[in-house]
């Protein structure tokens, strides 16, 4: 179940990161450029340690974005589900969001 809200007059979902969407997109574009740079390094037969250093930088950048998105999910989606649960008396909504967050954390740690 995906609990989100819509902006009046639209059906597009509004998630916790929506307010920072442009910043997230800039960061992902930068990471995409780094990945293309790594592919170019391989194509140009660059030193393996230099390639591994760049892979490490991309991994750290993706990890940072992941953590921020997880924080957004908890502060927006989980808190919203908790409020909905309190209003309706149905704990299933918040339980589902907590399960989603737990599964995401598990995937990040693997």
C-alpha cells in the first residue's frame, strides 16, 4: 500500500522528497556523470586503483542519497501513516510503512 497525498487539482503523488526534487535530480545527474567517467576510464585503460577510487566515490554518493531518501520516507510517509493510523484506529497503515522502511534499510546494508 502506497500512502501519499496529491496536490489539489492533480493526481500526481507528492512524496517527502518532492520539495527537494530538483536537488536530488542534480545530485543524480552528477553521479551519472561520474559513472560515465568510470566507463571512459576503463575504455582508456586507466590504472585499476584509480578506477576503484572513482567507484568508491560513486558508491558513497549513492549511499548519501539513499540515506536522505530514507530519512524523507520516515519523516513524511511513516509519520503520515502514523497520523492516519491514529485518526482511523487502523494500525495496518503504519505497520506497512515501517515494514517498507525496514526492508529498505536491509537492502542498503547488504
